[in-house]
C-alpha cells in the first residue's frame, strides 16, 4: 500500500462529475482535519480538495473576539462555524473524505458525532501557540483516533527542529510529524499521506475504532 501512496493524483479539480462517483473498487476513508482556531484547517482543505470544497465560513464580529483569540491571526476576518468538507483520491483508488473540525473547547460536545466512522485525524499546529493543539490532541485521543501532526509554517512563526517539536508536543515515537504550508496543495497532500500511511500501518486489530 505504501507504494500506492507515494504519488498523489493530480489534475482532477475541474473534471466531470462522474469521476467522483464511488466505484466498487474504491476504498473510502473518512479523516478529520483538526486544530485550534485559525491554524489553517479551511486553507488546507481548500488547497487539496478535488471537489469544490464545502465551507461554512462567516465573517467574525466583535462579539466573537471574547471567545476566539485573534493573537497570532490578526488578519483573519472569517471563521468556520460548522465544518469544512473536501475530497481527495489517491492512487490505489483510495478516496479520502476530509472533515475540517473546530478545535475550540465549546465544540467538544460535537466530537462524538464528528469522529464517528473516522479512521484518523490530521492535527494542525502553529509554533507560535503549540499548546493550543494539546486540547485537540486530547479530544482526538479520547475519540480513539490515530493522528499525525502537521506544523503549518506561517512566515513569522519561530522555527524549531523536528526533535524539539516532538518533545514540545509530547508525541509518541510512532506519531508522524510533518511540516507543511497549508496553502500548498502538494505539501498538504503529503501531510495527509503521512496520516494515511500511519493509519494503514496498523492492523485492524490494533485500530482503536475499526
Ligand atoms: N502565511 C500563511 N498563512 C496561512 C497558512 N495557512 C493559513 N493561512 C492564513 O491563516 C488564516 C487562517 O486560516 P484558516 O484556514 O481560516 O484557519 P482555520 O483553522 O480554518 O480557522 P477557523 O475555522 O476559524 O478555526 C487565513 O487568513 C489563511 O490565509 C500558511 O500556511 N501560511
Ligand atoms: Mg476554518
């Protein structure tokens, strides 16, 4: 399976609708893209989805400033109020369904429903506020999902070695950690491939929520 994951499919973005119909030989995989407020979840799904991504963006108002901390994301004018959805077909007829999910505490009650049927999660992190990703990793762990971490490299964010980041995020040695620019399709796809490889590397018996 690893070789099938080595080169993502490209050029499917504006194809005909029929190419998106699931065939009998396709394997459909539900994955979550999670992370704290403003870390780049919508951007990543927008960058890699082969279908026009579904978004539920709303312009933020002054009222929301009390609950969504804009520190580090000053330019941000909208936020996702429900969910992002995107789709990506990998070689080997592996079709990923991606659900961008909010990481703020107040959305915790939604997680049981969001996680149902998911095989894993890509957790986005920002080196300016790594601790904000802890809560998301906790929620994902509680949901019994495997995850990989993708550090979204914002230009003004401090850079650390992979070793330092793994230590700061307290990652299990098995958990993949990748760097990506969420605006870049190839880098975003590579981050998802790291997650899929991690999920598939474990036998069904070992998978927490088969
Ligand atoms: N420079 C840079 N900017 C980015 C990157 N990823 C996202 N952004 C910008 O950061 C802002 C936040 O990105 P979003 O994709 O809206 O983040 P989000 O996680 O979906 O945010 P919420 O849904 O509100 O939690 C946007 O203005 C993006 O254009 C990146 O890799 N580099
Ligand atoms: Mg969003």
